[in-house]
C-alpha cells in the first residue's frame, strides 16, 4: 500500500541524497538512511523511479548517482527479509493463477521489468567481455529467462 507517509519519507530521502551528493558526503549508505527513517527499499524505489524522470534539467552526474542507487535497490536491497518484494514472490509462487491485470501488482511488474533489464545488461556485458558470438549470447539469455 502506498501512503502519504511513504511518499513524504521517499521525497525526503531523495532530497537528502541530493544534498549528500552535492556536498560529497559519503559516510551514509542508502540502506542505512532508509533504515533510519523506517522506509522499505522497494517503497523508496517506487518514488525514486519517478523522481529521476521529474526534472529534465537535473545534472547528468546526479541522475547517474540516483541510477546507481536504483540498481543497488533492484539487485540487492529490495530482497532483504521482510521486503514486500519477497512477499509478492512467495504469494505468486503459491498462487494457482496470476492475474496480470491486478492493479496491486503494477508496481511489482515495473520492478521486475527493471530487474529483467538489469539482468539483460549484465548478460550482454558478460557476453561482450567473453567475446561470445550473438548465437551463444542468445542461448545464454534464453536460459536466464527460464
């Protein structure tokens, strides 16, 4: 559930991260900040995703900083114990049928699409670093999707 409190805390963390970035403060890590204000990484990601797109004049370096935070959340932090992501995965695994039109699943669909995009980027980079031809890369990606 998305509440006013989650929205305000998320915007606060975005503002705080912007200030930290501008002043080159690196003593706090994002998961520590989220923990201090009792905000789940997935809930923050939902706002961060929109925040990044909010200002077309946001400096490229700041966008990169927020993208790095987003990648960390999607690939690591959102998978911690008590995460709504884990809850929805368990629910979907135990469900006989999945209703893709369920509006409650919308944020999770976006999250998993982002996760799939990150996985594709990593597979492509790995294939390129290993000098694998396109056919082998396609097979690797097919195996990853299954």
